[in-house]
């Protein structure tokens, strides 16, 4: 089953409540929150206070994507702020196992995020400790970038790696996804699909989520 995770990065930050209500109506499965520190990525976005407010504004799970250095210093605080899912970048954390365990001990799902140029072999040891892998299909930092085509094969290889080990790890994919490419991405084995521009760049975000869901099931 495929879930759509609209990324609020492309929404109007002064009207986040309305943005979230719209994607709830459209059938979004979760809300993707991009946290950027201006160091791990060349952009700064939102942090704990915004997650706290969003948690009060929606029943959808908050999927927080930490694009920050030393994510282990903050990961548990994001769970306390109301996030049900927290992902940290494999490139940013020297103590990934500890951070994943800390997120889970607080009762949230723990994810490993991985950049386009980082090989899947970097996940080898930590994979059994993750509830999901967030595969980046653009270089993190900005919305509205073009899907990197080799990501499709990376999803397939990750799917195989998970299945061969009989793990339950889910695959989330993030960056440059719209209704033109979502079907093949879902067919490759991605189960959670992040979409920013393809949802909030449209006049009717609720309708945009419905269209993405419809397009995603075309592969079945
Ligand atoms: C990029 C973020 C993405 C971004 C996706 O660093 O991680 O979540 O919002 O935006 P689109 O769907 O526009 O590529
Ligand atoms: Zn993201």
C-alpha cells in the first residue's frame, strides 16, 4: 500500500493549518516536515516549536526529516514535540545505532535518510534497527528539484536488500516526485512517497493528493 506524505516545505508557512486540513481531506497518510539547520544542508527551515503546533493541528502522523548535523542531540526532542516518525541522515550521524534506538525508546518510528550519492552499502549494519529508509531522490535542501533518474534503480536494489534479509523496513522516497513518475516509483518498491511541489504547488492541494494516489496505483 502506498501512502502520500505531503511536504509542508512547499506550503505557505503563514497558513500551515489550512494546508494540512486540505491534504487530510485529500487522503494524505502522513505529513512530512523538513527540518534544516543551514549546516548539513544550505537552507534553514523549521524546528521544534513548529512541530509542537502541527501536532496539535492534525491527527495525521508527523514524519520529521532531520537534515541537521549531530541529529542525536535533537532526535528525542522531536518525538517529545509530537513526531511519530523521525529520520536522521546516515551522513550526519557517527552514532546512528544509538540515535535510532533513542527514537524508538521514546515510542516513535526511526528512519535512516540517505543522500543520492551515498551508496546503499552505508546502510548495511544499521538497516535492522530502522523502521524505514528515506531515500533521497534529489540533493536535500530545497523543494522543486528534478528527480534523479538513477534513484529508481536504487529503490529496486534497496527493496531487494530488505526482502533478502526478511526485514519489515519500509521505503520512503523524497524529491522530485509528481504524477508523471509516481507509478514507476511505487512499482519499484517505495511505500511512502513524499511530494512537496506536486501538492502545494497546485491550486487545490486536496485534489493533488487524490491524483497522486490514483496515479500511484496505476502500476498494480
Ligand atoms: C528536500 C526535502 C523534500 C522536499 C521535496 O530537501 O527533503 O522533502 O520538500 O520537495 P519536492 O517534492 O518539491 O521535490
Ligand atoms: Zn524531506
